[in-house]
C-alpha cells in the first residue's frame, strides 16, 4: 500500500508578502521602474522593460503589478511627494495652498522631474494607461483642494461661489506656463506670487 503521506497533496510554498525576499524584490523592481520613468518617461514603464532593468522575470513583475496601470501607479507613487491629506489642511487658506502646491513646485524646480512632467503631459495625449493614472492623481488633489476651499469659505476667507476645478487650472496652469512656455522662468518667488494673487482675487467680500 502506498505511504499515507502520498495521498496528501502539498501546494508549492510561496513566499509570504512580509517575506524579506519578496520585499527586496519589490523594492528592486520599483527602483528600476523609477529610474526608467525619470530617464525615459511613462512610455518606458512596461512589464518587459521594468523586468529587464530590474533583472527579474517578467512573471515576477506581473505577480506584483498585474496591469500596466498598477505598475505605473506604484512607480509614480514611489518617486512622488506625500499625497495631500485633508487632515493637514488646518488653515488659513494661504497656508493650505502652500501645502497643496509644494509637491508640484518642488518637482517643477527639479530639471529631471520637470522633464518627466512634460513627458507625462505629452504621453497622455495618446496613452490611455497614462491618462487613467494621471486622472487618479488629479482626483486626489481635487478632493484636497475642495476640502481646503470649503473650510476657507466657512471661515469667511474665500467667496462662496469659487469653482474648484477652474481654481486648480488657474494655479497649476500658471506654474506650468512659467516653467515650460515663458522666458521669465519658474521659481519659488513666482509660485508664491501666484498663490498670493489667487487668494487676493478670490477673497470673500
């Protein structure tokens, strides 16, 4: 008769998520993906490219990030600044705008990151994955802007009919124009002047 153990099938052991080997692999893949993103833009973030750069199998990358959107989202997350948190928005509105815009200001002041932003904007014209991930990040910031504005209206700092999306477009558009389309250039003093002007123009009467 057969050995009792032969009737029991054992699934192959898979590393647990907290396994240090798994974490090291994830970190190596994201580091490689981050380097690709900064150097070549979002178009370079594919499972094949990242696997080659990280020197791991394509299957390994797919196991952790099943879709290209997952991979691109995680890569942007890894090199981005802290996402806006509504709990950090304590007023006044000018201080909240500083907190909300600081990640973008820092990125635009860095040549490599500014180039990546420009590449991202161009890529979004014809790459649906980039569009999806971009929209997710914009949505996060819009929620934070909306919370800051609503609290500022309650405090009597901003006019009650302010449009959140147009306000974001005005602020971010001014930054992007100065950085990429103006000989005047972009610096922190310019960013501060944009935010000062925004608060002045939209102050509650």
